[in-house]
C-alpha cells in the first residue's frame, strides 16, 4: 500500500468510521498505555519539565492532521506584537530533514531542511523562528535572540517545555473524528485533555456528533479562515480570488485537511480538480504538470516548497484568521494578563 493510499484509508477510518479500522484498536490500547505512563512520569516529577526564561504560549491540537493551527499562530503573534511584545516562534519542523540542534529559520530557508510550516511562519510572522525537535533548547535560542514571549507552534504534547497558556485548535468539520486514540483514530490524547487547556478554538462551526461534547468544546471560540486573493508564484502579481469565479482550476493541497482548501475555492464559484497529497509531502513542479492549461491553485504552505521559476499558471492562496472581536478581545486580554503576570514574578 502506497503512502498516499494508506493516508487516505486512515482518514476514512478516522472520520467516516470505516469498519476495517477495528483491526487497529489493539494498537490504540498500546498507545494509550504508553501515553498514560508518560503522563504519570511527568505528574510525579520523574520526567522533568523545563521553564524558558520568558513566558510560553502553546498553540496545538490533540488530533493528527490539520486544524488551522498555523494561521492561529500567525494571528496570535500579530496580536502580541500589537500589544507591545516581541514574540518568537518555536517549531518542531515537521517535514524537514534538519535534526540534532536548534536552527534559525529565515524567510528564504529551504523547506526541505527546516519544514514547510516554519518557512511560512518566518515569511508571514515577521519575528524570530527556531526549529528543533527539542523545543526546550529551541526556546533558549529564542531567548538569546531577545524575544520576551514564545509561541510554540504545536507542542501541546511536548511536556518538557513548561507553558503558561495552552490553546487547542479543533477542526469544526471533523471534530475529534471517531474519538479513538492513534492509530485507530486521530487522537494524540484523549478528549479529557481539552479540559486542561486554557482555551479551545474551533476552525468553523463545530458539527454535532454522536458523543457528548466536553465542557471545553461547549465553551470554545470559533473562527474562520478567509481568503480574498490569489498570488502568482513567479512574481508579485495579485488578483482578487473572485476573478477566477466560473473557471476550472487544479487544486493542490499537501495539508492535514485538503478538503477544506478545495471547499474554500468552491465557495468562490471555482470548479476544482482535486489533487491531494499527504501532509508535509515533498512536491515539486513536476508533480503539478497535469497535461492541460488550467490554472493551478495551491495552499501557501505548499508554495514555500517550490521555486519561483514557474509558469504564470501557478498560484497560491494565503488565508487569514478571522474571529469575532467580541470573542477575540477577552481572549487576548487573558493571554496578556497571564504573560505579563509571569514576567512580573
């Protein structure tokens, strides 16, 4: 079974509750045992947590796959900067080949080395970004770079790095899937973990399922990812996305939830020929030749993997997080209070 076929099969099991998924349940029991032992060791102080010299805000999820976490990190970094902070971002660097030490990420860094999401964060975040599987070590480098608050991209399960505020992002259209732990389901941790975080954010409306929602889910704040323009990869040309209404395009997405990107385009009246790749998949221009002259639209995360020496038909679509100001203001005030309170200690 190829990686792409296996990936699609797993997602059907997770979110459509495919019957064959039951063969994976014993592995989920083993995963739960390891997870519980690890949490026990941290709770008892046998495995130690390490504090950074500045406050840490974690933006993560408890499901495998995309939830809108990266746009949330960018939104939070911009909000912290607007409130007078000098934030920095720490990331694991999934999809990159670099390991073994901390590495600063620049806007022109190679995504194959540091990962696609860190390059996107460096391009859009306008702040220091460091990748390292050891987020404690990466946090130290950010402190050396002069940041006064660290936003951890993912890392909700990286307990070695002590955190001052936790945000968990859920995809509203998929929720927690079948509610099972990996690999029989999408959960990295059980649904009860949501009760430990300070705030749950939901990308879109949270669809009701068979299970009862946790209190944290009921009190979640929703947001939307909006796209207003398309940008050509080989230059600075930008067009309103409505200019493509009524046209047919190839949609390319190597993200955790490709369907969300395709649906975003369809909502603008664009006909989409779908091309799904596994999350963080290494793609190049040869993978995007489909034997016709239709425009090719991709996510911004995928665009950072490609060079700029491309035909005019290649476009990417940046997205922005949009949240009701009545929800955003108290959330940001709570985060600021927690961060400043920690700095005053």
